């Protein structure tokens, strides 16, 4: 399956996603004993907005939740701090239009 130029088919199978995330986290942990890692789980998906912008959607909020839960479970198993972004945003009344800004400080 070829990638969609609009990113509509950016699906990674769940087991592959978990292994990719685990590889990334373990690599970061190996860089230094002082390295601190904080993972943000997958955010909710506004399916209606994606359809409005791109005409179709292969992404779903339900699937996003499954990936978020898998990410959280993986982090707990590895002893990595994780923010449940899916739930944090989903619990807001304005979750369909909410966004967040982050700052990376080294």
C-alpha cells in the first residue's frame, strides 16, 4: 500500500507501533543515566474535521484511544512517565477544537 500524500493512510499496525515506541524509548534511556523521558499518548481524533478538510478519513477516535491505551501500558511496563493526552483532551467540553502548545527545554 502506497502512502497517501495527504497523510490519510498513515496507519501503523498496533504491534508495530508498540515495538517502534519501545525502541525509541529504550534508545533514549540508553543515552545517559540522567536522561528523563516523558511520553505523550496519542491524542483524540476529530473525525469530522478530517473529513471536512480531506474529504475522507481512515482515522478514528476509537482507534486513537486503542493506541493511546497501548502507549500508556508500554510506558508503565518500562517505568517511563506518560501523560494520557487522549483522556486529558477527551474530558474537555471543547475537545473537538482544543489544542495544546508545548515547549522543549534541554
